[in-house]
C-alpha cells in the first residue's frame, strides 16, 4: 500500500518557468495547491507561465536560485520544494560547460541548505544522463553509473547531476532531510522548445516548415519518450509518498523508439514532404561527442510507489506536439 502524507498545499518550484516546471505548476494549481515559482529565465520563459498568472494561488519571482535571502523567504513559505532549476539540453551543456557545472551544483547546494534549515521536503530533479554509458538496459536505480572521460564536455552534465544526487542523499542520511531524487528520462510534450537541441520539437518544427529532418549519427540510437503531463503527475505523487523519501526513482516510459523511426513517424503524422537527412555526430555536436545507444528506464519502483507510470505512446505525444506547433 502507498502511504500518503496529508497533501501538501504550498509548493515552491525552482526552474518553474521551464518546460517541465511550468507543466508541474499547472498540475499542482489544478490540484488546488498554492504554487510559487522562481526562475532566472536563462532557459525558461515567461510565455510558459503567462497563462498561470491570473490564478489566485500562483506567484512567481524572476531571480537566480542562488540569491540566498530571497530563496530563504520562498522556502519559508513552502511545504514542499521541487528543485528543477538546472542547465539543460545537450547543446547548452557542450557550449557552456562552466555555466552548466556552476548552475547545477551551486543551485542544488543552496536549495538543500535552506530546505534543511527549515526541514522542508525537497524533490530533486536529476536525469537519466547519470547512467552514462551503461548499456545494461533497462536501467535500475541501483545500477552503476558509467561516465566518460573529463575531456569530453558532455559528461560534465551527468557528473554535476550525480553530485546533486549525492548531496541530496547525504542531507537525508546525515541530517534527516526528507528528499526524493527523481531521474527524468526524455520528457516531451507541448511547450517544449527545440532551441536547446531536444529532438522531438526539433523534428516537428523541421517537418512543419519543410526543412530536412536532421537525424544525428545513423539514427539507430533509441530513446523512451514520456509525456510531460504524465511526468509531472508522477512528481506530484512522489512528493506525497512517505515511502519515496530517501529514494532515487526513475521517471519515464519504457516504450522505446529509434531516432530514425521517430523521424519517420513525425514526417508521416505531420504529412510532411521533408527529407530525412543523416548528420554525422562531429557535425552536429563537438568533435569526439559520445551519444548513448539506448536509454530505457526500469520503472518498477515508480509503479510500486505511486501505482502508475507514464503510459502515453509516442504517436499520441507527437500528434500533440505537432498540434501545438501548428497552432503557433
Ligand atoms: N537528435 C537528432 N537530431 C536532432 C536532435 C537530437 O538525431 O536534431 C538525437 C540525439 O543525438 C539523441 C536523441 O536524438 O540521440 C535524443 O536527443 P535529445 O537531445 O532530445 O535528448 P538526449 O537523450 O540526448 O538527452
């Protein structure tokens, strides 16, 4: 049986103007919770939260999470903190390595320190990137993390998020702070921008504009895509689960698709005449870039903790993203 806490009613979302954070804000507001968002708009955008502003239970602050006096006040007013503020997207990570490490580690340090002072629960967003080059799919939360060398910028992201996980779990073990670490797998849906290199919005925009759909490598690499609404519902449910405290939990879908199949699917669903073009990795990213051939979550733990896992198939998700871009 799932043990549920009394439902928290006041949430703080760091990175709440981002793609996942803004969907989480909308979900919590729908549940009748009060939601405060802090975001520096580095990759987030006001357009993600403009529609929430009219809601009486919603508030937002545009600032860096590392503004400690400000964050302390926001933490004070919250019952649960969803820490989503981070440098995201492979392109950004390769292009801005210093910012990636400083943001990911620095923000988490401040959030955990202040939450610990007040004994507030923290849901820390981590990433499937931490499994690195492990090829032993599906990935279980206690599997080894297999990182590449420090000379390859991509691994800075995985390592910075692994440090976040270590720090959160250390606060839990050593200081009793209630934390839940969630490893998010490829999360997609309406509202996601292709600006930071994410594949589905990129393919949809290419297909709708008649540009070539750019498949990196030979397209045989695969991913499991989950729909953002289902992902944020899982985060909200995990925040209420007493059994999830102190745990690392994969959040994603186990339905796998190759990137070439994804390109073909998007082209077909969009009724597009775009060519599908193979782009060598060296051209797409920096020299020596390493991509993961497969990334599949084991979602047994999520199922046990909250009684459900993301279900929506990639065709339905792609249709909703195509609709979103058509309407813009
Ligand atoms: N990808 C691609 N074309 C693009 C963008 C991404 O083929 O225009 C590939 C990328 O190399 C990776 C997969 O799609 O194999 C997923 O990329 P994304 O950046 O969305 O997420 P990742 O799984 O790398 O974090």
